[in-house]
C-alpha cells in the first residue's frame, strides 16, 4: 500500500514538473503570463500527465478557433496573413 502511494505521489510530481516546464518555456517566449504558468502546473498535478496533455490539446485548439472567429469577425483576414508572411 505504501509503495502504491509513493508511486502516485511521484506521478503527480512528474505531471506538475512537466506542466511547469512547458509553462515556463511558453512564459519565456512571451506567449503566456505568470498566472498561466501556475494554472498549467496545477492542472498537471490535478489531472495527471495523460489527461493534462489532452486538456492542453483541447485548450490550444479552442484558442485557435476563437482567434480565427475574431479575425473573421473583425475583417482583418488579409492583414493577418500579411503579418504572418
């Protein structure tokens, strides 16, 4: 029983460290703020590594969809593509 508890704690810590590493990398790139790093780290600890990865994938897809809707709504599609080039 004790070894199973230690394994769970290690997996939680691993997921939190991975979350922190990803969050810190994105923070250093200027893509997210410090609060986002804390949120990503906490989600890693709460969800575990596999569920955390799924949650991050869903969040990225949702953010991309919202960005596309805003680009179309504001009628800045051409300007956006020029900015990307």
